[in-house]
């Protein structure tokens, strides 16, 4: 699955047809940026279902199918928003080792997650106050509405 496959999707074609060239190019840059990163979601979420570039492709494909003939009514901006939301909606599942090690600095990790999840606090303290991959997965599930709770 590569960027060229995305460009064949009806929603992508609608976006290109109804937006300025520089806007479509911006979307293309975002997609090209995120696709390889999403292959790393398994580093933290090894038991999760597919959340890689194939998943993103399927989300955009399904959006187009749901729109059906109404896809012709979608503005360029609406198509851009739909595509970028599909591209970034699971980005919180991907983070580097440095980001994982920084999780204890997140206010909601300390003040909410560890305060509410007593066994998580015990796990954290038993691990010399370092966030294991297992604890990072648990925390990110808990805080999935923001990119792993960064704040």
C-alpha cells in the first residue's frame, strides 16, 4: 500500500478536483509523512487490530463509499478535513522511546491516571518510576482522546 493507491480513491479524487493544487499537495505531504509512522503502532499496541496505512486507506475508502453519489457535493475543504481526520485519527498510538520515557511528566498521567488506577501506580512504582511498554499501552488506552495525554 503506497501513496499512489490513496490517489485512486474517490474521496482523494474529489479533493483534488475541488481544491487548489497547493492544498492537495499539503494533504499529500501529510499522508506521506504519517504512513510510515503508523507502521510502528505495534511497538506499543502489539495486540491491537490493524491500525497501519492499510487501516487509513480503508477508512478513506469507506468514507467515499458512505458518501456515495453525494461525494460530488463535497467541497475541497470538506474532502481535505475528511482525509486528514482519517490519516491522523490513530496517531496517538505511535510514539518514540523518548516520548514513552516522558510520560511521567504529563500532568494527567500523574494527577489523574495514577490517582485513579491504583494498580497502575503500583506497577509504575515497582518499575522504579519508569513507564514500561505495558503501562504505556494502558495509559494510552485511557488517554486516547489526546496524543498519549501530552499536556
